[in-house]
C-alpha cells in the first residue's frame, strides 16, 4: 500500500551498486516509496548483500527472482534455434536477459501495486530502450522514471565523485573495490565490456579484462570431445567424453557448456556495433557456451534441414528476430509473428553433433541424424542413385534458357562478356 | 581449322589426370579434334607435364592461362567486399574459380574456332552446372559435351578400373600415385575435399587429409601480429610485424595471407551443404587467407559502415551474391544487378584492422579509420555529446506508441504477457 | 487390379478434349490400363459427357471429384490471407488449382493401385511442373508419363491435324466446335488465356475472348454496394445491398463475389510473365471475385494489422508463398514453413470493409474493426493524445544522430548534398 | 546579415496560410529575423499573393523556387523506375516532394546565412520528420524550430480560433474561405486529404472532397488511347491518339498524363496507413498521372526485364526505397546505397506500352520492345524452339530430388499428404 504523502510506489531495478543505491535514496528523497528488484539471471552476485543494502537504505521491500530457468528455456534456446546474431558477430547476450527481467518486474509491480518503474540505465545505451519497450509492451499504463535522463538527476550527479559524495552524506555503504575502467553486464549467457578505455576502438582490451574465459593461449593443451544432441533444434543432451557424464536438464546442459567453453578459451569477441539509437559503440563480449551451441546447431541444420527452408529462414527469421531482440521489441506483435515460424523450421533438426574444443576453436568432427534428408547413395559421386545423369543435362538446358536469351540479346547489342574486365 | 572428316573442334577443360586424359582420347575416338585447356588458378600442379601429356595423347594444341591475378582481383576481392558466404559457413572457393576458367575457355574457343566445349565434371555435382551456365552466359551458341552425363561414356566406364584399362589400351600415361579415398579441388583461394570416405557425414576427416593448413594443435605456440588496410572495402596493404614487411600488390597480399594462415591453422571447415541440384553433400574445405580477410573486413565495417547500409547489404547483397556464385550464375543479369550496389556499400570502408593469428584463431585486436562515422565523444557513456538524454525519452515514447496500442488492445481482450509462459 | 499383359495402371488427368482423349487411347496402345480422372474445380464443363467419352474410348474407370470446397477453403482463402500475387499482377489462379487436383489424383491412384500418372500438359509450360512436383511431393514413388515430352508421342502428333486424324482412326468422338486461336484454363478462381494469337505481346486481345467478365464499358451504369467481413483475415460474411442478402458459407461467398465482379467488369489482366522454366510468356486472365477480395483484405489490414508485422509479412510471406505456388512447390517443406507464419499475421485482421463496384473499379468506401489498433484520438491532428509533441522532438533528434554523423563526415570530405544534381 | 538584437535568422517554410503566417509573426515576436520560403512543386497556389503577405507581415525577404523540373526528374521518375509504393497502395506523393523542398531551403539558408529553419508541420505527422531528417542530412549544423512541438506555442494556440484571434491582433490578413473539414497537401504528383471528418475510417469521403480527378462515374464514356515509351525505365515519350500529339519533355509528359488521368477518373485511393511514428492514420489521395505511369512501367518490365532481376528488385529496392522515402531518409547513406542498384535494373526496360484510359481503369492493350528477352518462338506452345521437351523432363527430375527425399522421409514417419486436411 502506498504510504500517505507518497507520490506513489516505484519498482526499481536494483543491482546493489553505487548508481542504483543512490537512485534508490534519491527516489525516496523525491517522495516515492521504493520497492527494490533484483533478478538472478546467472550473474555473479551476492544477492543477500544486495537485499540487506536495499533494505538498509530505505527500500520498502526487496524482491529477488531466480529467472535462470526461464532465461535458458524461453530466451536462450529459442535464440539458438533461430541462430540469432547481430551484425554477423554479436550473440545478443544482454538483449536476451532484458525480457525476462522486465517480465519479472512487471509481475512484481502488479503484485506490489507500483505505478512507476525505474532503472539505472544511462541515456545513450540500448538497455534503457530494451527495458522500457518491454515495460510498455507488458503494461502500457506503467510510468517510467529514468533518472539518468532527468536533468534534475544528471545535473546533480555529473560524475562518480558526486555519487560517492551523495552516498557518504546519505549513509549508503560503498564497497571498497576500485572501479574498473570499463563497464560490465553479466548473465548466464555472457558478459559484456564497454565504455571507459574501450571507447578507443583501436585499444586492445587488457588481458585481465576478460573474466569468464581463459585466453586461448592459457587454455589446456589437450582437446576435449563432446557430443550434443538436438530435438527440434533444441539442445536436449550433452555428453562429455572426459567425464563420461551425460547432461539432459536444459539449464544443466547450458551451464556445463559454459564451464567447458570457459576452460577452452571459447567465445570472446571484440566489435564495433551499431546501437539502436544510431551511435556506433565498441563492445567486448564473452559468450562461451552459446558459441559452442551455435556451431553445433548450424552444423546439424546442414544435415537435417531442407535447403529452401534453411535459406528462407536465414533470410527472414534469423535477421529479423535478431534485430527485434537487439532493439528491445521482445514484447511486440512482430516478435509474436516472427517466432511463430520457428517450430516449422525446426521439425527435422534432430540428431547429434560431435565436437572438439581446443584453444578457442569449436571443431565439428561429425554429425548424424535419423531424419533421412541426407541420402548417402544419392549424393555419392561413385554410384548412380535417385536420378539419371541425363536428367542433369535437361536441368542445365532449362536453367540456361534465360541466360542464353540474355546473352543473345547482349550479343545483338555488340556486348561480349568474354574479355577480362573490371567486374564492377 | 577443323580437320576434314572431323565432327568439329572441342575445347576440353584438361587437368592432366586420369579422367580428362581418357575423355581427351575418347573425344578423338568419337571423331572430334581436341584442344586442351588448363587454367592456372593457383592450384599445385605441374603445368608442363600436363601439356606434354595432352599433346602426347592426341590434343591438337594445348592452352594454359595464368588467371591468378584476375581470379584475385575480379572474383576473390569482390567476394570479400560483399562478405560472401554460403549457408553461413562455406566461403565459396570452388565457385569463385569457375567464372575465370570459363571465361578463359570461351576466349580460347573463340580464337581456336571451337564449336564444342567439354569437361570432366560428374553428373551430380555443382561444377558441371557452374561451368555450363558460365559457358552459355558467355556464348549462347556453344555446344557442351559432358561425357559423364552421356550413357555411351558412363556405361562404358563404370569405375576407375575401366578407365585404367582404357588408359592402358590407349597408351595414356598414368601416374603411380594411389588414389586417395576422396576428391579434391584446389585453387589459390582454397582446397575442397569430398566424396569417398567423407560421404558418411559422421566420419571425422583423417588428420592427413588436410593439405593446405597445419592443424591448430601443430600450429606455432607464438601468436603472430598483422595489420590489414582496406580502401573501399578492398585489401590494399598488409603489414606483418614479425617480418617487418609491407605487402601492397593485390595478389601478393592474398598469397602472403594464405601463407600466414596456413602456418597458424586457420580456415578449416567441415560441413554438410545443399548442392544446387537439391542433394545434400558433405564437404571439407581449407580457405586460409580468405578466413582472415573475412574477419578483418567485417570488423572494419563495424567501425566504418553506416548501420542501415550494413543491414540492407547483409539482407540483400551478401546472400544473393553468394547464391549466385554458388549456383554458377556469374554471367547473368542478376549478378550484374546485384554487384552494381557493392561500390556504394563500400565507399566508407576505409581503414585498418590489427589482428592476432594463433592456433586457428583470428583475433581482432583493434581497428582505426578516418571516416568519421564513429564518434568517441557521442558514444561515450561518460559525457554528453550530440544529443540530450531527454531526447532519448522522446524517442522511446514515440517508439512505444505502437507497442502500447498493441498492449492495450491485447489487455482489452484479456490477454496479458506478464506470466511466464512458453515463448512459442 | 492390373490386367494380365498390361504394363501397369495409369491414372490420366482427363479433360474430355481432343488431346487427353488421344493420350488415353495412345496409352492403351502402349499397353497400359488407363483410369481417367477429372476434377471439378469450378470450371464450366459437362462432366457426364466426359465420363461417357472416357469409358467409350477405353478407360477402365472414371473418377470425378468435386474439389470446389477444398479449393476455396484450402487454397484460395489462404492465398487471400497472404495477399498472394506473382510479379505484382497475376493472382495465381491456375497455380492454386493444381495442388487440389494433384492431391485428388494421388488419392485415387492409391485406391486404384496406379503406379503411373499421366497428363496432357505441354513441355514448355508451368503446369507440367506444378503437376509433377505435386505428384512427387505426395508420392515420391509415382512414375509420370508425359506424352508431350515423349518423342514417340510428339513426333507422331506434330499438330492438331495429326491428332484429329488419330481420333478419326480410333473412333474418338470430336466435338464440332472450332478451335479458338488461344488456349484457356478455367476454374472457380479464374480463367487464363494464352498461346496462339496472344503470343504477340502487342496484340490486343479480341473483345470476344474474355469469357467470364463483362467489359467495363458494357458493365452496368449503376454502382453496387457490398460489405465483406473478415475473421482472422478470412472472408466470413458478404452483404449485398441490392439484394439484401447475406452470405456466410465460404464457397457461397466466393461464388457470389464472382457473380458480382463478372457483372461489373472486374478482374481482367493482360501481362507478360516469367514462367518457372525461364521463358517469358504472355497471358490474359480474369479473376473476378478474387480481385474484390484482395482489395478488401488489404484495406482491412491497413486498419487492423500492426505496421511491422505487415511490413515483415509483405517482405517475406507474400512473395515467397506466391513464388512457391507459381512454381508448383505446394507440397514442400518450404510451403509448410512459410504458411506456418500466416496465422500469427492474421490474428487481428477482423472487421468489415464497405466497397463499391463500378465498371472495373473496386472502390473502398470505409472500414471498421473492434481490434483497437487504430486510435482516432491518438491519430487526430486536432487533439493531444497518447504522447507529447515534445516527444517527437526527441524522436527526431535520436533518429538524426546517424544522419548528422554521416553528413558531418561527408562535409569533412568536402561533399555537399545541397546543390541539385542527378539523383543517380 | 542578422539584425542587431536578433536571436538569429530563421528560414521559414511558408505557405501563405493561417498557420505559417502566425508562425512567421510569432518568430519575429520571439526575436528572430524571418526569411520566408515557398517552393513551387506544382501545387495550385497564388505565389505572388503569398510573397506580398509574407513581406507585409514582417518577413525580411521571401524566396520562391520553381522546383517542378527537379521534382519530376530527380524524385518522381526514379520512383517510377523503382515502382515505389508504400504498404501496397500509396504512391508516396507527399514524401516525394519533401526532399526537393528541403534542399531548396538549405540552399537558401546557406545563401541567407540562416542558422535556424522552421516549419508549420504538426507534431503527430510524417512531414515534420521528413523535413527535419532532410535538413539534418543536408546540414548537420542547422537548428530546427518546430512551433507545433513547442509548448510555448501550442499551449498558446490550442485551436484555430486562437490563431484567428492572434491574426486579428497582429494584422495578419486572413482569406475568407471557410476551412474544409480535412487537411490537404498538393503538388504536381498528387493531393492528399487527411484529418477532420476523415479520421473516422468508416466515413466515406464526400464526393466534393476529391479535387484533382473526376469521379469514374462522371468521367467520359469514351475511352482514350495513349502510348508511353520508356528508355531505361524512364518515360521519354507520350503519344495521345485523340490529339495526335507527341510529348517528349519530361515535365510535359507528366503534366499531360496528369490531365488525361484527371479527366478519366484515375488515381483515387482511400487507405488507413501506418505513419513513421507508429500511429495509424486515414488518408485519401489522388495521384492521377503517376497511376498510369506505374501501370505502364510495370507492364513493360514484364516484357523486358529478366525474371531474376525483377524478383530481386521487387524484394529489395522497391520496398526499401519506398520505406526510405516514406520515412524521410532521402538524404541518407541507405538511399545512396539502394538507388545505386536502380540503373542496372533498368538497362533493358526499353520499349512502349499501349494503354486505354476509361472511367478509372488503366487498361494495358499491348507492349513492344527491341530488347529481345521475349522470344515468341521459344515461348510458343505451337512449335519447338530453344530446347527439347525432354530437357524439361530432366529439369523436373532434378527439381524434384529434394521434394522426393522430403516426401520419403515423411512417409518413413508415417506422414502422408494425400488426405485433404486443413492447410494450416
């Protein structure tokens, strides 16, 4: 219930860090009742310490949801099924976590009767957009308070030292760790690094920045063999040769792949990407397990997915869903529409892939399936099977009708393609 | 000039191997004059031995064209500019060589007055299609003789032993090397392996199959640092730190990258792909230098290419040109059309990329450019620049109009998105 | 049961006309037992006369399936839902009928134990491909006999007079109608005209060619008002003001629209299109009712379909499904895939459209829906609603970040866009 | 030169109407020097009266540019070449005029030394976005003043009566015409109607709203025959049978087509469209000449454009360029990129189209070309030509490999496609 004299109840996405702690206190100062919310999406975090801190500095209550399972099952695995990737490189780790967090928040906001929701995202990034579009897509009546876009707030706190001073004044505990010269965001899928010294795109990230994975150079000399089984394009079984263990629980499969990939130096990238708001930005990411899954899934599709379905899916679902996720339109009619075609694309993606992990490499060593779209006899160069060689003559004759007509028309204009020329 | 009594002159794509040697003799037996043609597209080959053999077994003449430069400049580099890739993995090495070979052949056919052209491709593969569509696109009046699709030929030579017996009868020299249990096709860009034991997609290729590259495990322990400079998306300079050398000739740049990548175990892939004729087929490839160039080019585009141009190019040119190349439609109106948009997409792709090569990994370490599309100050999380945080509030408000309307309409129907549910 | 001495049983797509009657007799001559099949897909035809003729000239049995309902419900309406159209103009009438006919045939072939299937399609058209791909997609073991692609047949019957002579010899009854100088194919959806005098694309079709519709000039002077209601993008109710009648049966709705459109001169087109085999071909079509439905459905989507869903659907489903249908890939994994996304695209396409039919014109006069995606107050230029005008300022500021950066980079290179120049 | 004490010079897009006259005076009141700008893009307007009024109420100067030729040549005809259309129906008339107007304004702003630019667009429409993105794309340093998004302005002038009162106070002449219950925007290409009574999408527009065209019912009983010739997809010659006149000047061709179409009731549409900012909006448009050109151009492409080029162009350039134009990204890297592919798509679009205009209908009666991509003999159903019927057998055999494999795999799972079932 909202306190007498309160402007209302705000649900704050709270991390326990300096920024959101100051925001929590500032919101109280502005006259709001504050409910703190912290989602467990697999990040390394002391959730109890965060709870204690939030309550200590004035939160009316604190909610911590363990969203790891829905993160894996509802966000990560569908992205694997659709081979989601942004600008050819980025596996969308931060984007994927936002919808489950936002949904968790909107559920708590409903239970707690919060009319307001707040977060500590900056005014230049993607995450503010992803959070807020998700909030509005789930609850069109919610009101967002974004302090870092509010001049009253950002003019008052122009830098870290102003926040530290405010914390000192208000008795907000500050951990003694010195700030790293970059920002991070971590979850079960990945960790991101951006800002600070990384803003010069020509600066090589320092070796000690990378937190999740070993460097390929420090990774073991000995390769590791694993097998992943997929059903309808979803990973359902992981076998690790070394341990002899088989993993079938969806979260366990992903967590185990993460551990393997971290050990073998797999999943680091360093890119300049284009944010939704139109700025170019440099980001470094570690997505260990996801990198293995992507390689395995794409490989199995080679064996089990019809050519034309694959081509259409690649042209339509993969880029569109990736954009939708990157830009924060998870709760939207276009996502509903685009994902509705995924199941039909994955019906035959059943089988298993053998992989070798070694110093940053994910090497496919073989794959098998009972689906029957690969026909060894038909494909064989050594035997006739399925069709006659003369059929191909007819095929080429028909396929060339259009080309020959075009070539004749060009010849009639005196144009020849025979001489080497600049291709463009 | 065609000999009296001859059915006419055939230009034969001749490799010096058993198949095309038997075809050469068989064509003569059928009453044709045969002109042999061998293109140097960078494969490891004894061109003089091939010439001698062709002439010895009855060719009227022998032509060998060095097409390496036009292969690099007209085929390989445009494919790099457009990030061409087939089914997400295959860099199109065989496909890229076919157009220059076909063009070389059609030029010789014209000079020599050949009305016929022949080749030793099988009746199930892509290369027959690529060759013949290229022939027809260049010369719609040419007639193709494809022995492996002619029952008179393939019924007579059902296997290698029949060819060997024919060679013995006809005095065709046969080299003593035992046949490998797979087929290969090599050029400057790559080598392919298929057929034979590879037809079981679950068979891991034997370690001694890989010819061009060292395995990552045997590659040097020491990483290698290089810098590649691009102008309009084309590689124009390669600097190798270790040697201190700078390479600027286009062919030299590519050849040097090949040598570096081969040493560091870069560029192996193993896939099941979909052939143009609709069969699934297992192929292994080594594309060493091309793998480095692709990573570097895509990275530089992150820094220098406008977001929307990149997205449209990725959606349109890259997949379409890749398909056109894979399927053999290089000499076609659709290629003319698609490539006409490449220059506009690459105007700003100027700058350089720092890379580290290490045991199969191509690691981007930094990139720079004078293009000015990356604005460190605007992108910075630490300063205001270019726009106000409040602008983003307006942006999100407008972007959410559509979502909120949709969410309200759903709510009016009693549908809520807040409860966790199966995403699909 | 196959007769002793027979080569087997053939199911022949039989029309009762000269070609398929000669084929029927010729197949018997070749040693086959022939089962005749005629589908009722709404064409004007004397089905009993066809049955009598088939049995008289030697068919073992005759099957006639009334496929009109499944044609409307399974082919026509889904095409309306997806706005299918080929090359921007052709509504795919012939293509839509082929799958239901082929499916009817394969069901009879199974019941009758036919290992062979035959048809009278020519060797240059689309329909042979559509039929045969459908046969194979339904029954990969079936064997097709295509007489018009068999030299024994087409060399023996080089023209109509040879067929007439054969008919005379074999006692095949020939109707007395003189042949029209074009070919037609009719079904409930449309009629096509091609070949003969139409092969000169500059020849205006004679007025008496058009069979289904009145010409706009002869159509009534008085406009006709109708209302069509859609549920999930499917037409579910038609109200005709003049008659006061309301039609709700799916077939009745379509048949009634056909009658209205035929009367008002709606649905004629005349195009040069590109056949699947790569030839250009001139065709004229009348698709009366379908033309009205298309206009109505697209209009209602304006009111009820989310912008982004519409754009993605237009970019993906509409062209791909249209191509799939045109080229005859109805029974294919890619159709399964593409249509799986239609329901999600049509969830909100509920409402009704008012139309006026007049001399070839289908005029939209208004539309309404309870879906709630159109918000009169938010859209109104006369009131504030939903968002603040200042939000748009922020929106434009953010949307222009990328453009301004680009413009600054161009200016730094001395390039200005201000002077009028050739756009290209 | 900016006056002492002035805040600076503003270039105002001035129409002479009530809104922009009040804005002009209000800007002066705010301390700016105002330069008025009026572009002649073919709208019906008293340009001299506008000049006199602007100067009378305080403008420092007045500029009127006749932009009709560049509008036709640089905007309209390229859109015709690319078949631009938004949401399948709207021909983009307003969008097309904005870039030339914005470019005219930026040129004057440069000459006059204006640091500010202003316009009278509302805060909910597309035109504010189109104008401002164009301004920024041409001059990233310009500052926009948008009074209708400025609370000081819109709170002061909440409706027409407040503006009228201000006009009375400030001596702004007001024309006596009563305001129509909708807004219009007119140029050489089209006129738009929106807002007011049109905001109810079920309201049929009153007959007297339509200004440019006669209604089909009132159009002449007698059809009109014309011929349009295209070169590289651009209209270069118009022949009108009735007058015997031939028009070749680009503007004259367009103006004449407008006159013909207006007379014959061609080019009206009524739609609900999706604005860039995400609102649905009802608009009515008359685009007379453009409707004829579109029909003629698309028809000629059937005869002269390669199938695959057409398909790729339809899939890529047409929708992307249409979106770019609709959303106001004319001066952008993505437009540069997209239009760079148009010339290659139109090389063969040469020839002429015969058309009949009649009561709202544009009927194609024939077309011809010397391009040679249509081959009457090859296409003929009555003769062999170009390829053998047996080739098609091979073609179908190869095309069905994939389908048969799929059908076999389905059969192995006990799935049959033969029974009629719901397609979805």
